[in-house]
């Protein structure tokens, strides 16, 4: 009974469709009764009865469809956390989301650091079939005190950050928990994430299994897999033949020696991919490489045995997201072509089908800040015969986060999903649920982003107006205080000046 009364509330918007069904039933019954009662009828009367019957039947069908649809919307409103703030939220798109996550495209993202997590943040809105293949290396660094005391085999820094990035809710809280450094006297100096992974490894006796189980424990969107069971040590050979075995020293030594990186290699050179890495690549619908540090995040992952080969043999879309800014001591004066050429020189061709790169329209103030640190915008040069097979997509994918130039996770995700939709469209699969849902989600996200941009512009205008009005008020109050205090003196000065002028004239 309570459920029925809930349907009749004005907020539920159910009564209109119930009423439409009742009207349809009445009209249908009226049409049927006329047919049964009337023995002889003219053509016009028969036509009238048929029209009434058809209208009634249409009302019933339409009412049932809309009643079912509204019932689904109420379910989404009651269970979806994103409906807490209902402004600018399209409930219809949220209905699609429930299906998109489970039936969405299988996407593999390869990289490490902030760039990888940026992509994961954007892509988790479109699919639940998301796999992050993460580098496991501290690049020759001395292990932290926490790792030394707990004797953890693998550095979990990037893996931990990827899990936080894939959190659908309470991302800040999970981040605080995993990054928390214990203050208890008996545990002081230990990092919670190291304690957690040590415990998981003791339970499952396997690092990869411990990480995969963590995906379900933290209820993340998709899963995180380390690229290898072994900790990778990254070495760089410079053009002058000098070898650097510590990642942190590469920028300094490159700058001192006035040279560039010739190649990077990993040790052990025969390190095997972790369980699930090759399988994820083979089953993927789309593989996204980057953004991130070219020589210390991207290429080392591709150098793990079998990874580059699996990507080349995969039928998936291979997308490379190029960096926006160069890195001091790694990619000085690099263009878009230089980044891709470095990947080809290390791993061969066939790893990239599409390259998404930024328009370069970054606020000059921020570019100057990067210039002071030795970085600059990546040059948009694409003139290389090796790159003829690659399709380049120029998009405005940059944003400012905490005073730094970063990839916009939403814009990068939209560009990648649009490529998937275009492929489905090319294959005449426009009626597939996957295409319909992804396309609907793209449209709704574009609409929401436009509204947000408009709101931010309006807020800026309001703030500017408020600042101007407050400045005017201050100036007025200052003038009024001055005039109130010195009004008599000002009058006397003016009068004396006028008298002086008159006497001088006479």
C-alpha cells in the first residue's frame, strides 16, 4: 500500500501516465462496446469507432512505456550517488550509465604517474571494462624507510595512485587512507599502503593477486595490473655514450653533459609481464598509451617482454596521447613527431594508430613559469615519413590544475570514446546498444560541460562586478569621509581663490 501511495506523490510524476492509461482503457472499451452494440453502422460511424479505438490503444501503450521509463528514473534517482546534486544532471543519461559500465568497450591504459591517472579519471565514466597496466619501479631510488622495514618486494606508489584514480566515490578519503603515514609510536614512519600490501601479500602469497583482490576490496571501476612481477630498473644511454642508472639523475647529467638521451633500457632485460597483462591487451577494444614521462614511464612498460608484440598483434585501436609540455633533461625541444619517433625507435612500428595532441593554446603566464624550470610547449611538427600511417587528432585537451598545465581528463576521454563510436559507425553498428549508449553519454557530457563552462564564466563576471562595486563603494566612502571632514576648509579655500582672482582683475 505504501508503494502505491508513493507512486501517487506529485514528486514521482507517475499520476499523469496512470491517468493516460485509464483514458486509453476508457476509449478502447468505448470503441469495442460500440462495435458490439451497433447492429448496422455507416462508413463514417465505423471510421469514428476505429479512430477512438486506435487512440485509446496508443494511449495505453504510450502510458505503459512512459510509466516504466519513469519507474526506472526513480530507481536511478534513489540509488545513484551522482543524483545528490541534481542540478545539470541528466537522469536519462544515468540510465544508460548502468549498462555502459558493464557492457562498455574494453579499454587498456598503459603508463605511469600523473598522466596515467588523468586518463583513468576520465575513462571510468564510460566503461567498467577498464584495465590500468602500471609501471613498478622507483627508477633506482633508495627504497623508502617504510619499504625497508616491511621488506616489500614491489614499490606500490603508482599502483596506489591508480587505485585512487579509479575510485567511483570517496576518492579523497581513500587517497588520505592509502597515503597516511602512521603516527602510532610502534608504527611511526610506516606508510599505510605498504602495511596493507604487505598484509595482502602474506594472505595471497602473490603480489599480482594481492593487487587484483584490492580492486574488489576498494570497489574500483575496472582493475589495476602491474606490468611485471619484477621491479624494473630503468637505465638511460646518452648520445655521448654515458650510461645513467638512476632516473632521478638523468635530467641533471643530460644538462651537465649538454647531450640528449639516445635510448633507454630496462634491467633485468628479460623481465616477464605479470599475469593478465597480455590477455588484457589481446581482448582490448582500445589501447591508450600515455601521457607521461616518455623515457621513464611509457617506453619502459613497452620494453617488458611480449608487451609491444601483443599491442602490435592486437586488433584494438591504438591511441597515443602526446604530452603538452617538454621535460627538462628528457625531451628538451621535442616535437610531437620526436615523441612518436622515440617510441618507434625503441619498439618498432605498429604501436600507434591515432595520436591525440593539444592545440598548444596555453595561457602565456603558465608557459613562462615552465620556461623558468627549463620546459616548454611541445612543438607541433608532424613532418616525418615514418608517421604517415598514423592519424593525428588535434584537440584542446589542456587545463590548469593547481597552477600546473595538465591534460583535461574529460576532454581526452571524450576524444578516445568518439574514436570508438566512429569505428562502430563505420562498421554499420549504429543500432548496437554499445554505440547507442556511448553516443548518448557523449552528448549528455558535452551538454553538461557546456553548462559548467557557462556557469564558470557567469561566476567570473559576477566576481568581477562584485570587485568593481566594492572598489567603487570604497572609493565613494573614502570621498564622502574626506568631504565630510574637510568640507568647510575646502569651501573657504575656494572662496579665497575667487576673491583673489577678482581683486587681481580689478
